[in-house]
């Protein structure tokens, strides 16, 4: 890639999107009707399952979240029955409530829901209403999206129809032939009706299927509302941030601005360009772990990869080599992922292992490890390092100081202490990442070098049909992006606050999962 192209790409990276609109789900975000929906679903399925010849357990809260929440009514019926391996005919939309068809059961659920609304009324979340009024006073447009065909009735009963410039609901879905969540169709239509684009919108949802739709639609900011204790699931399925109350969402905070400023062009907005780059090529995939395959968490040991992501990795590895190169120790990342068919690089590639006896450890490791032992002791002995929320973690080829849970004002002091210890230990350097400082050997080895070593060992380095792809989220991944910038494709997940050598960006872990699925389907063995 020549210098002019590099300059043009950097100028493009500096382009920003302005926040113009907020699109909100109704049930569970604006109104408290999600609770009523859940009760209606439970009662409907209780009546149906009690009538089955073979005993079936009742619908659980987990069933509701996984198979029903946020989806159009008949799709929710179908999805739940499919999970129980029950096959019913679809039926007709005017089937009488309770008829043993998907439509009949859906219509019974709707009748039960309306009965409950009539007897209990409609309550709103007061903080949500206050925020919507405030956002509108600041010039933001607002739309409401709901899979329910009763959306208009609910808004009228709550007296809040005038808060929204656009309403896209179950009636719209049917009339326009749109796909329901987790497809992004309804949200994309809402953005269009507001006269804006997904890159200028914040989307707010409480359902797993809803945040999935937001990421699939590539909305700039997807906010998950945690009403029922599913924070981790919301992050894994596309939420950029998760809160439990809309009063905690300050859309004009400078930190929120980062979600609208892409460091590199969105890959999903450039899919045709990406597909042309890999046409007739064999993609070889390299991945970071934390922040790429799992959301960033307060404590590293809690970064558990989801079953869905594991399945995606297994399927890809059946078609093409896949390596995970992490800052974690080798055994740690292998245990966290737990898939034997993958290649693993620990300590930023200082140790590598894989199928077929593939193995490597960086030269001169004995002296490096001895010196790191001394540095670890010095860090523990420094009184200013023993601060609440600071965690010192010894890795095989690094000592990491995590400060994600520490007060912000202590960070400069921590960094100064690390600098002083490094000054006393020539041959080591400081690397900074997301809420972490690492002391590492100052040697010419990093993730990018590890990628080149692997390509050589796999006899792929000279294959003109091979195109390496590296996906990572942190500053330490920039070495890999730079190394493959001329021969492969770097993809940054989220943002790290610095310029990037990545060609494209993905918003979050869920978009990584979607991308790997797409890539797998396009590879021909």
C-alpha cells in the first residue's frame, strides 16, 4: 500500500459521526409491560404444556430470555417449541386463541396479555420518560421500536405517544414484510424514518435479541438495560455498555463520544470491499482473547468465552488454520478456550503450541524469567503499589499491573513506580493497554513476529493465496496490525484511544462472532 493510500486512509479514520437520534425498545425500557408479557407467556405455555401427553417442565425465566424475549409473537412461540422439540403447524393469523398451531398459541398469549393490561394498567419507568424528554429538548430525535402489535395501544394507555417522531412495531413488521429481531430491519427503518443513519444513533434495548439486532445493524452505540440480571449475556450479544437505569446514561459525556468516532472504517459498512480483498484467497485467522473473544471484565479470571463463540471457532478451524495469540500465559489461554484443534500463543507469542507437535518458546528464556522474578518482588515491595483495586499478576514473560478497579487518581503514581523499577532493570520495557501496565522483555519479539513465525511453520508464508487476518482490541495488538498491513488485514475491536494500523473495525465481541461466521461460510475447503 503506497504512502498516498495510507494518508487517505488516516484522513478517513478521522471522520466522526454526530449523535442525532435515540431509538428505544418499548417493553422493559420505556414501559414496565415486559413483566406482563412474561406472565402472559408463562400462563399460555402452562396451559399448552399441561395438556401434552408427555410431561414437560414449565417455561423458565432462562427459556424466556433465550427463546422469546424481544421477538415477534409467533416467532417466540416457534422458537420455544423448537427448543422442546415440539412440532406444530404454523396455522393462520386469525386462528382462535388456544388452537394448537403457532398462531393459535400466539393469539392466546396476546389475549392473556391484553387482559392483564386491562386489569393492571400500564406503568412507565419514570427515569426513562425524563431522559427522553431531556434528549428531545437537546435536539435529539427519538423513535420507539417494539415487536408487539399492541405498541400503539400501550403508548396511548401510558400517555406518551407524543414523545416519539417514529413508531415501528409489530404492525409495521407485518405490513412491510420486515424480519423481526435479532434481524436489524425494524431499527434500520426507524433510523431512516428519523432521517438519520445507524452511525448517528444510540439504540437502547433490554432483550438479548434486541442488542443482537443493534450490533447486526452496526448502530454506533448499543445500550443494554439490565432489568433481570443478565449483564454478561447482554455484553456477549452486542451491548456496548450495560446499565440498570436510564438515568445513568449521559449521552453527552465525552466518553460516549468515543463510540461515534471509529478509529478505522466499520468492516460491515465495507463488506463488498473486504470480500474483494479475500476473493480467491485462503484467510488464516489470528485472534486476541480478552476484548476480542470475550468482553473486558473487572477481573481477568472472569473472562469466560461463551458457548456460542466456541462453536464458531470450532467450525472455522475445520476449514482453515486459526490461532489465538494472547497476552495471557499459554496454559491460561489454552484452558480458557479449551479447543484442542486451535493454535495458541501465550505471553504475546513468546510461547506457542498447536496440533501436530507445533511448539516454540522464545530463546534465552531462563535469564528473562529470573529477572522477571526480581521485578515482581520489587513491584510487590513498593508500598505505593499496594493500593485498593490494583492487582499485580505474574505472567511467564511479563508482570502485569491491572488498575481497572482502582481510583483514577492513583494511575500516574503507579506508572511512575513502574518507570522507576524499569530504570533499575535494563533490558525491560513498559507496555500500556486498557487499564493495564505490563513490564516485558525489551526484545524484538511481539504478536506480529509470532504471526510471521506461524505462517513459516505452517508453510503458508510464500503462498500467494494466503491472506492473514488479525483481530484485536488493544494497543498491544498494533504490532500485529503493522506487521500484516501490506499482506493481510487488521481489524480493531472497539477503540483504544490511539491511531491504529488496522484497516477495519468491529464494535464488540458479538460483531467478531458474526464476522467469523460470515468468513467461515465463505471459505471453500
